[in-house]
C-alpha cells in the first residue's frame, strides 16, 4: 500500500512539474504603455521601461513571446521591441488576434496615468466599462489576470470583477500612485511588480508581494496618503491560481 501511495505521489509530482512548466504556454498577453509624460508634464521613459521589462518578465515566467503584444504611445522610438501604437482600436484588435491564437488564458497589463474616470491611453481615457467589454469579447470565461498601474486604478475593480478574473491595481479608487517623475526608471508599482516577480510562485503571491513592496517604499519615502494597491480574485479563479505557476528562474526561456 505504501509503495502504491508513493507511486501515485511520484506520478502526481511529475504531472505537476509538467503543468508548471507549461502553465502559460497557451496564454495571451497584452502589455500597454499608455503615456510618455511625467507627472510634471515633462518626458519620461518610465511607462515604456515598464512595458518592455514586464514583457521580458512574462517571457521568463513562461509566456510565449509570440503570444505577447506590446503597445507604446511613441512606438517609433523602440525598434528593439517593435510595439504597436497605443490606441484603443489597435489594442482591441490585438486582443482579438492573440487570444484567438492562445486560448488558455489572458493577461492584460496597462501602465499609465489615471483619473477617477479610468486610465489614459494616448489622448483617450480607457474607461473601466470599455475594458470590461474588451475582455468579455476576447477572453470570455477564460482565466484572466488584469493589472492596472495608474492613479485611481481601483476604479476598475467593480467593472472587471468576475469569477474567472484576478484584478490587481496600483491604487484604490480615490488615491494616486507614485513614481511617475522624469527621473524614475519605473512607477513605484511597476518597480515593485518587477522586483517581486522572480521570488513569486504565481500571480496570487506576486500580487501580495507587490502590495507589500509598494507599502514599504511609500513609508520609506514618506509618500502620503498611501496608494493602497487593490487585489480582487474571483471565486472560480482563486483555487486555480496556484496551478498557474511561474517557471523557475533556472528553467525559464529567454524571450
């Protein structure tokens, strides 16, 4: 009996290891930098730095580079990553295309400025209801992770909250986030997301680590009031999140 139990355990571990390595192989991802202006109106590379490096981090975590689309307000500046132009129609069309090729799950990541009405995408505002419709029409009931790095981004949670989704935002609905100055490499939230990802096992752990990192940094730099990043996980997705594990650093592919 003991040998049988050990055999089943070995088979389960082998299967789990295979699933872990392939967890995001059939997921689509869209990563958007929605602006290029710093908080004082000058120029910043912060949003595009985050777009580029989040894309690289997703590749290391197990996403297939062919299934990731990037967008920038100034795509002509970034020949190395060849992003598309950040406009809502083009982003939606890319979501349609890539979700059709990678039907396992969806990730949407936006880094930009935010307002109580939504997040900036070039000269337009992406409203929570519009993003909800875009996700409904492309990702449907698939496991979906949405990350919004912007001031007031908690405003997206009610519109996006469905049982198959996880939503992580840089701030609560009535708070700003920090780190959008000309000298910042990334906004604070994106910096914490990227710094936490190598140690996180899955998106649930990453969300908690990112929130803790933001809190620690804001306290250290005396930023007030705190942004209070928001985490929402639907009941259907919650028990599944640990099954969608990031690749171990030693086995991750280079994008």
